[in-house]
C-alpha cells in the first residue's frame, strides 16, 4: 500500500466524518449530527480482515472468497464509545472479497452503525491492490463494484500493442514494473505490451 492516501469524507443519517490512512491502519473519525446528540452512545464497526502476508509475490494480498471468510479472524470488528459527540475507530486496512459465488468483486469497505440503528452503513474505499483477483469476469452482464474498463470481452483486449510508441527494450521493462503507487491502470496493461 502506498503511504500517502487522500482523506475520504463520508456522511450518513446519524453521523458524518472522514477516513484517513496512515501506514497499514485506517483511522475513522466521526461526529454526531445535531438531531442525534445524546441519543447515540456506541458506534459498531465491521470490516474484512487485513490481507494475508505470503512469501510469494502472487500469494500476498489476494482477496477472500466471500465475506464470511473475510471476517474469520475478527480483527476489524468491534465498537467504540461516543465521547463529546465524537468517535474514532482504528482498524487494519481491510482486504477485498467476493460476493455472488465469486462473480462480484468487492473492494475494501467498512460497515458502521450506531446503537439506535438496525442496519450497517457501507463506506467503500478505492485502496485495493492492483492485479489481485481470484476471477476476471469477461461477460458484461456481470456486475462489479470496481470500475473496470479492462474487461476482456473480445480478442481486441490483447491488441493494445498498436497504441504504444516505439521504445527500447529497457524502456519497456522499466515501464512494465508493478505500479509503485498501487494504482490499477485504466486499460489494465498500463505501458507494457499485452502478454
């Protein structure tokens, strides 16, 4: 994960705030809306466990198969008390997971609710690791929370080489490295020739 990440603001019925990433932690700050001051005492939160470390480059950070598997260790589940109409939650960066029998990729997200609400609010974050998928849906009818311009729905998906300038082999190798900023290229291939 990149060390720098923009602050993500959120606003829900009972509370509002922002999420800030620092190293491998997420700090979720919140403040109660005026109508709920004094009524809410506890905030409950839930998110997928952090990505598992692995000795293999290809094994580390793979998404979980489903949400049940994603919360097995329960490291990002708990509650905090509201103090002075504010709260702060600190969790490990959650991993991605799949829904709908492995057809729907869900990036890192946090679920938050107050003690007077029955259902959780979802807050989606665009901080998943690039090129880490268990499946790659090629049919346009499959839905996905992640915006993918690179669905391989025809053989032309592998014909990206014609849009690239002439370069030396060294330039091609340097531009084909894993993204240092952990951002997935919009065209899937980035600057490297398709494989």
